[in-house]
């Protein structure tokens, strides 16, 4: 076994009070993601790229936080661990054991934004196009936290960049650090693309839903790339990892949003 393999020995706790209680990096990652998203939304407003001021942003972020946490947690069990939920319904409340699903979080945020907009008579796609450029920040911090936790590791590799997750992987095989691949793809690459689209064009203001559609498709594509290197954490569906399978629906939804946005613009220009 080459000496280049790194043995993962990171603790999931920044500060530990007992066996399962303490200040976890995973929780800090969510906090960092929400704060960074709020900062970006405030920047958009200050630069005249968003109609949502600070008071509106703080109100909106409350709904987003609830959507992410509830949707991510429910999505994890419904999409990945349904049998566990059936056998032990109280497992959903043991948050210290981990378990969040990004596809579930997306659905949770969608419902939260719809409910927020319905109460304030703000079109869902209008607020969605402002929110989606901030999402990759949270994805980045979340994937880094996955790596620190030693969870969602990749498939075995003989590359010198392989990592042995000794604390969480009973096989002790060197594996792709797929969490870091996904942090780069879902976080940094997607953030750069969406910021370029948001600041470099009037798409968010002239084609309602276009940017949201692009986000869904782009996320699905980079997620599928990451899934190539990631060890499936649940049984396959139609020969595909669940992350890949569920991403197909995001591509369909994103394509429909883009089609709708372009059709609406053509109609409005007649």
C-alpha cells in the first residue's frame, strides 16, 4: 500500500461535550451556507439586481432554512432510507446520526418559496431566480462537511490521491474523496456559472424561470458526474445510483422552466 494514501482522522466535532453532543462541523456548514446566501441576497439588492430588501431577505431566509432542514431530512428517509423509516419512525428525529438529501432539500425550498410568495403575492419564479445563484454556496460547505464527517465516500481507487476513511469505512480501502469532487463541482463550478449568468445578463429579470431552469439542469449534470466516483449509499434504481436517477427529474423540470421562460418572453414581445 503506497505511503501516499492519506488516512482520514478528522473529528466531526469542533467542540465535543459528550459522545453524541457537541458543536459539529456539519451544523457549522449549514450556518455558513445560510449566512453566505443571505449576504449574497443583500448584495443583489444593494446593486439593484433584486427587489428584495434586507427586511424581506431575513423573512425569506427563515422560510428557506425551514425548507432546507425539513425537506433535506424527510427527503433522506423517503428517497434513500425508506425501509429504515418504516422499521423505526423515530430515526428521523435522531439528527446526530446524520442524514440529509439535497434533492429533498430542493423540494423543501420549493414548497417554502411557494408558500412565502403566496402570502406576499410574489411570483414563485421571480423569487426563485434570485435565490438559485446563492444555493451553490451551501452545497459547497455541505460537501466539505461530508468529507470531514467521513461520510458519502467514493468508490475504491488505486490513485495516490485516495483516502482511507478508517473511522467510518470498515473495508479500510483507499477511496476517491468524492465529497471534495462534489464540493468543487456542485459548489465552486456551479457558483461561478450562476454568478456569471446573474451578473452578466438580464435573464433573471426578463425571462422568469430561465435561471432556475439552468440551475436545475446544471446541478443535475455535475451531480451525475460526481456520482461516477461516489459509492452508492442505497440500492440502485434501474441500474442507476439514486443521486443520478433523481437528477433525471431535475433535468426534465429545468428544461420545462427554460421552455416556459422563452415562450413567455416571445409572447410578451408580440
